C-alpha cells in the first residue's frame, strides 16, 4: 500500500549545505551576518541562481529566512531545487556514516529516488 508523505526540510548540516551547493553549481555558502531586503540575519547563506538576496539557514533551529518578494526577486522553484539537493546529500552523508551503499536515480518528474543497501559504502 502506498502512503503520501510530506516532509518539511530543516537545514541543520553545513556539510550537506556545501554538498548541495556543489551539486547545483552554486557558490560556496557564507557564514555570518547577511543582508536581506529589510533586515540583516545571521546564519549560513546560500546565493541561489537568479535570486537577489541569499537564503539564510539557522543551523541550530533548521529554519530558513529569505526575501524573494513573492517570486519577483527569485523563483520559489530554485529554493525547492536546493532543498531537494540538500535532502539527497544529507541522506547520502548519513547512510554512508552507517556503512550503507547509496544509489540515486533521477525520475521523469524531476524527483530523485535514493536507494540504500546495507553493507559497502559507495
């Protein structure tokens, strides 16, 4: 029986953020105080492609802050793409840490299937 699952991604791992950036060809994330349109926030900032301001992740709480002016300063799809890359990279990091081998396959709808096998890290 199939189950529909919704996952709210919390970004808490700097190594997975860096791996997600590398995967998407983005600049390295920047730690510190970062300027959004109307405020300055502290965290790990990722500059998404075609976004005016960075997305800033608080690795302690897992929350993200950004200002894309309802899509005028950056498409939501770019953030969704990054969160998908982060989730895949975080899964791979944790699986390998436990000694699992990992395989991934991009599906026709753009989603990514990650398969884990006990034994033999890949």
